[in-house]
């Protein structure tokens, strides 16, 4: 494939992923105001935090626990953001040197920009994929958050429209593509059971944090895992 | 804490982790245990959040229209239906069940 063809392939992937993910910002905006945030608070989360999983986690805990659950909400959102740090390490060589560029790249480092970038075969394509996906989603996600927050305010009683059920579906959509091997499935089921059992016993937000320990218990000794092969340390082929 | 303080602190922490990744030397990723556990932590947190969002109500558990809505979402994700369509379908399921009078 020529360099030109690779660039346009990266652009196509960025557009497809970017537009699909942006559209979903509308549900974040609507859920955020349903959780008790005002429109500006919802928009600030999308502008500064800019990480879907962490944003949904924060408003989810605030919705059920209010400001009393603030510390648990902050820890939950931060833990969910840890993977962005790993993505940053991985795409850092793609971005190259220069601090202004790296600062901007840092802000755009999320699941999708990393996924599209690392899926491209050449460095040039990877660069296009990262910046195009990140920029499209940043603009789209923020516009859709604003739209969703305004609409959510107009809707009023969100339960009537099933918006509270949309939050669970949103988290399911985020975890679904990660359930590609036995190990993450075991962790997902284990964490769900732990959270369900602890839900009536612990303050709001805390069961989620305790459930995260299931990942440590399975991940550190590598239970149910595949032995990493040389040159391919992350993706195994123990598909279900 | 106020809602604003919670939002600002959490936003700065999440953004800070992203930026931190650009000053860490890439060989950190070569420790497979750290990379694997971080990825699994994401899975565990998301999975626990599904449970809390679906059957949680304050500090307690209730089965209501959210559970069948989640079932519909799971079926549609399995069929590779686009994300936003699934979200709308899940909300519509819960709304329809409530409109029929069952909570």
C-alpha cells in the first residue's frame, strides 16, 4: 500500500470510530444532568476529564450517593483512568518529541485514539489515526455532551424515559469488547458477584472499589491467563 | 466536598494519569504483570458498575425495569448492533416496561 493509501485508510478508520463514539456523548450529557449535575459541570467533565468510562463512573456514583460519596466517586474515576496511562506509554513513540505536542496528545489519549493508531501498519498511518480519531472525538463528544445535557434538562423525570437503565447498558458496551478471552470474563463475573454481594453492606461507591481487587487477585498470579508469547505480550488467542 | 470540587479533582487526576504516561519510559510496559492487571482492573470496575447501575438503589438492591433493559442491551451487543442504538433500545425497554405499570 502506498503512503497516500495508508493515510486515507487511517482517516477512514478515524471517521468511522470517531463519529460513532461522539454520538454516544449525548447519553453522557443526559445522564449527567439526571445525576444532579448542571449543564456546565457535565461539559467540564467532557472538556477536562475526557474519558468516557471515568466520566460515567463519576456521575454513576454521584447519582446514587450524592456528594457524600464524593471520595469513592473520585477514586473510582481515577482507577478507571489508569489504562489511559498505559495507552500513553504505548503511543508515546508514535507522537514523537516536542512538549506542546505531547501535552495535547496526552489530553487526547483514550481507548479509541489508541486503538485506531495502533491498528495502522505504518508510523505515518498511526500518527494520522491517533490525531484524527482524538480530534474528531474531542469535538464531537463535547458538542454531544452539551446537547445531551440540554435535552436531559428538558426531559425532567429521567426514569420515565428509561435513562437510568441506559447507564448499565453504557458500561456493558464499554466492557464488551474487552471480554475476548477467559481471563477477563472470569474477572468480569467475579467483580459483578462481589459488587452485588457488597452493595447492601457498604457505603455507595465502595463496593465498586472492592470489586476492583478481583482484577489484582486474578491478574498478578495470572490465573486463567495465557502465557505471553514473545513479541506479542498483550493479545493472546484464548478466544471463547 | 461540593460537586464542583469533586468534578475538578477527579478531572485533574484522570488528565494527570494520561500526561504521566508520556514521561514514563516505555520499558515499564514490558512488565506484563502491570499491564495485564491494569487492563483487568478496567474490566472489573466496569463490570461492578454494571451491577450497581442495574440493581443498586442507594445502599440497597432492587430488581426493576433496568434488569430486562440490560438483557436487551446484552443481546444487541452480541449481535454487533452499534453502541448508540443499543443505549437507546435499553432506555426504550425500561421506559416501555414502566409505561405498562411494572417498575
